[in-house]
C-alpha cells in the first residue's frame, strides 16, 4: 500500500508538472513575440494561403473539365459532319 501511495504521489506530481508546462506553452502562443507563436502564426497563414490556392485550383479544374466536355461534344459533331461530307463526296464521285 505504501508503494502504491508513493507511486500515486509521484504521478500526481508529474501530472502537475505537465499541466504547468502545458500552461506555459499556451501562454507562449498567446504572446505574439515568442518564437513558437511566430512559427505557429506563420504556419497558420501558410495553411490559409494553401487552402485558398487549393480552392482556386479546384475551381479552375472544374472550368477546364467543362471546357473539355464541350470540346469533346464538338469533336463528335465534327466527326459526324466529316463522315456525312465524306459519304456525299463519294456519292458525287
């Protein structure tokens, strides 16, 4: 029982130390002058920029997909027209 109580006290002490360190990290993020906060905000800004670029690229991809579908439809129509004209040319020969 004494060993378990010592282990419990040790774990409680370690837990308090970890909570103190966590509070210090939270405080360092709140202060914009710390290196950690600067890196965090820089990474957050970069993430936002990449999300915006990703959205822009997705929109461009959708536009190109629609354009490609239109071109495919035109190609099919032109192939049919070409076949018609080829058969008419053969008939007139």
